C-alpha cells in the first residue's frame, strides 16, 4: 500500500528535479526560481527543509548527490551555462537568522560550456569523484576532483562531441565492465533516428570513445535515460524516456581491433504511457523494477518476468490511490526519485513500511 504526501516547498517557480541521497534520508529540489532546497526526513516521517539558497543566475535544471564517501556534496547545473559544486559545512554556532548549524558552500564553478547545461551526474563510487555534464551545444564533459579533500579543484579530463541538443546522460554502475556513459538528445527534428550515443572508457588509452549509436528505435525527443544496477548480469539494461518508455539490453560480444567493446543491442520492451510525455525514470536498487513518471501526474512501476515479458505492475496516482496489483518492497532512495511533472509542490509516494 502506498500513500501520497504533498510538501509545500515554497519554490516560486517550476520544480525541475528531485534527488535523494544514497540513504534516502535527504532530498534536494531545484527550480526555475534559481534556488535549491535540501530536505531532511525526521524520525516521524516528515520532510523538513533544512537549507535553501540561490545557486545560479538562471533556471536550475538538475541537482544530484555525490556518494557519501566523499561527504555531503551536491552538484547543480543551469541555463546560465555553469555547473556548481556545493559542500555542506557544519558550524560550531547557530546562524543568528536561521538558527541552523549547517550551511552549503560553493566549492567550484565549472564554466567550460558556451550553452546551457541540461544534465549533471556524479560517477559511480568505484570510479572516484568524477562528474559528467551534457549541454545543448552537443558536448559531454567529464571532470575529476583528483584530491577528494579539495573540492575547489576540478580538472576537465575529457570533452566529447555528441549531437546538438543533448538532454540527458547516465553512468553505467557496473564494476565488472568498462565504464560506460549513455547520452540522449531531445532534438525535435522528426527525421532524427539516432538519439542515443554510448561512450566507453579505455584504460589503456585513457580516453572515452563512442562505441555505439542506437539507430531506428527511438524517434521522439528523449527526456531521460537510466542504466539499471547490474547485479550479476552479463549484459547492461538501459531505460529510455521519450513519448513512451523503451528498455534495451546491451550485450557485450567481444572487442574490436582498437580494444573497445562491441555491443549487441536488443529491444525487449516498449511501453506506451497513455500518450503522455515521460520525463523521469528510476530503477530500484536491484535493477528489477522500473519507475516512470509522465505528464499525467502518475508514476508507473514496470517489471519483467523470467521470459522478459514486461508489464505495468502498479500505477501510483497523485491522490494516493493505486492499482490493485501487488508491489514488491522499494528502497526509499530509489523508488521515487522522480517527479511526475514540473510543479511547485513535490508529491512523495512511498510505502507505508518505509515511513
């Protein structure tokens, strides 16, 4: 059973992204009002805003948490063409105005892009403190903080040319395969057939290289992409949000002459989302259930059986109701790190057992 909670965020404009930390106990929201807010979950199950500050001089498109191994660190990206890295700092005395003992400090501002930056993601923990960004000028940039104790120093390690209109990216979380990044584009051209590009990192050359383009499968503008957690699979699972939801299997099939992995692309599932645009995707912690949110304000959960036949197992509505299908337990930080659509209130859907 699920419940829906409405949180009055006091954002003055549309909310574009919601992000949970690793443990699901903290949440960050960003908005066109140029502000980011951080929320903490109390023991009573209530979300309390513990920090709010102006981060950019334009709409803030995305906010993301680093792994807690690196501290309490956020990254934000904006229409103002910058990425900002923020770190929470604990003070000995309370602030006389807010009464808080913590505040967020800007440690770095990354200004290499000439156009708005649409997405930003920290790399999986085993790759170190790295950060990937994509911008509307068609560039994928990868930064690294080589000294994790000094977050003011970020080095641009790679600047890769993709396609104009890049809109989203996702790191492959697998530890046993070479690092992969997928990039999607929202170019509105009706004749665009290549909207997904896959890049792989080669340890010998220490360079990222485009190894695959997924052609002829997704023709609508892409809003989000998400690699599933890889728990023992020999292949990668990729979800893509556009007008519908698509699931791809990327099966390694040896290497080419340059040492890069060859991928066989399979397309086991395509879900219609009631003819509504799909904006966000999120996998559960085991990579077996996919959550999608769209313009209708509903969150749908999808699962495959042992024959790889996918179906919608439940639909969560903003009023707190849901379909009668049983739903396996979700981890709080992975189940609903999505928003149905831009809104000045964040609708939280969680299992009663998690509250």
